[in-house]
């Protein structure tokens, strides 16, 4: 192949290249400009050749730096951008700026430097990267921050709170009766409701407040620089007022409310998940108080509550309960089973059981039922995290629920899903060292079951009684 054919072959390769190919001489004048350069930058080859490169493709604010870089290379032979891939902003004939990736090299020709660059328009790649970054840290339905972003942001906000010696408020919100609303209106309307909830929530907060959707109808707000509980309460009140304004989904007959739990962080050395648990507990206290309100908790509130619950069992109460239920005092092999049966009959419940917490699982150790085939049996087990009994102990549910149908979050126990459970009672079984062994639970299918504080007191005495035999 002669030199002319070789040159034409090389020209054909450059003209059909996916990259823009641009060459400049030592003075910065364009000497090469292929078809892809025309496509990307908008200048024809005839328009580009002989022109200063910086005036054709470099944004004006970068031109002085480009000239200094060229001059430094010609004087010292040093240049940071040569012989590696770099990303730089470029400009089209229309003046539009866009991101590029380029590789620049040089050759010596007749003792003079010539510079050549292969350039790609990476606008589409950048857009995809932005979308991926957004999806990584944002909820695609509402546009709020997602759980991953929240999990990163909360420890950072707590650290800033410690450094500045100011309080921080963490709000935990959910939509009251959202599951029922979602089921009745349909999931599409439910999604639109979540979107509108997010908009209304943000409208009552500052730009600096971090608002996240953790999933479902659960939302959080991190508010830094909180001076007093009154400040946090005022924000929550404004949110509730906005939600109660009505006109949801452009209708007038849809009422949407929220229960808001607020945890106040005072700079103490605790992990972020402890603060989340405190806010979650406060939210369930708001639910127990009738929903459509807020409750505020500090860590000392929980500490005081724990101290009160760790008191030793009252021997007199235990003895009176044994006599009331005709429970034998000896601890033979059937003692717990007989005691469980006696108490279930006394409370007129359909099923009662003792469960043990072990390695994140609730294990059913004793079961007593009015029917021969109860929905749970000894040896069954289930995940503990969202179990009804664990939620009671965490303070996320009340110990007595007279009508579980009115409290959908009480229906997490597998047995309650299988059968129409109405009344629930559950108390923890605490050992002498204060640790929680498990729970005593019972439930009824009767629609008009009447339970009271005396019933739950009897259950607590029962839990103390069996703790002595474990």
C-alpha cells in the first residue's frame, strides 16, 4: 500500500470514528476536524479549520486556564491533562455547554508540537448517572430522601448536634389507617395520597430539614437546632393542621390524619437506631392517645419507665392470684400448663400461650385453647421483630386491645391472620435480673369481649408467677 492509499485509509478511519477527532498546532489553531466533531460541536470542517480551538469548543470561563496550561507545557513539557482520559465541559456552536470525556496526546512535527484529542459527548451518560444517584438516595414515588439516605444522614446530624451543643428532634410519622384507605381506594390512589402527603409535609418544614420516606406510609423528619420541646411541638402542630385542612385528592370526603412521634436528642452517646426506636415509640404513644396528634419523648422518659417496670414481683399478689385461680403451689411438670389454662378460663379468652424470645425468634412453649385445634401449637415459632408480643414490649402497642379490628398493626401474629381475632392481651415475662424471657399472650374471637385494667394486672401477676418457675 503506497503512502497515498495509507493516508486515505487513515482518513476514512478517523471520519467514521465514534469519537470526535480534533487536532491543533502549537499555536492552538485547529488542523484536524472529523465528521463526528462536526456532529458533536456543530461546526463544519470548513468553519473549524484554521480557527483557535478555545474559541470554538472551550467555554469562555475556562479559556484563560487553557491558555496558561498550553503555555506551561510548551515551556516546561509538563501538562496534567495529557495521555489520560479526563472529563471537561465543552461548548457547541449554539453556545450550549455539555460534558465530554477526552484523551489528549501530542506528537512532534518538523520540530513543532501538534496536539490531538479523541472526544466523546457524555451527556446521556451523565444523565443516567444522575438518575442512578437520585434512585440511590431518593424515594422514586415521592421524591423524598429514602431509607438509605436517612440512615446516613441521621448519625451525621447527631454528630453536628453534639459539636454545636444544640438539641435535635427526630420525627417519626405514619398515616392513620393507611392500609384501610389504600385497600378501599386502590393502590393507584394510595400512591397519589403518599405523594400529596409528602408535599404537604415538606410545605411546613424548612429547606434544611431532612425529610425521608422509609417505606409504606412511614416518614421521618430530622430537625436540627431545636431549642426546646415547644419548638418541636409547634412544628408538629403545624403539620397536623395542614393535614386536617382536607381536600385530599381533590375531594371533600376523605379525611387523612397522622400520628407523630418526636424524639429529642440531647447529645448523649447513643447509636442512631436508639433514637429511631425512641421516635417510633413516641409515635405509637400518639396512636394510643387517639391518633391525629403528637407525643414527645426523651431518653430519660424511657429510663424512668424501665426502672418502674423492673420492680420485684409482689409475693402477696402472687399468692392471692394462686388462690383466686385455684392454682397448686407445687412446681410439678404440669404447673405452667395448668396455670395457663386456669388463667385463660378466668379471663374467658379463647387461646392463651407462653412464648420465649430466643435469637430473634419467638418460640411457643405452652399453649392452651378452648378448641381442640388452636391456630398455634407448642413448637411453632415466628420472627420476633414485627411480632405482636414484641411490639407490646417495645411500647409500640398497648397491652390491652379490646377490638383488634380497630388497630390493624395488632394483627401481625400469624394466628390473628388466620382467624378473626378481636381482643388481645399481652405482657412481658421478666426474670429476676430484669431481662425479658418472653411473653404471656391471650386472645379471643368474641366481638364483644370486655377487658379492663384489672385483667391486665392479673396477667402481670401471672407473668411474675411463672418467672419464678423458669
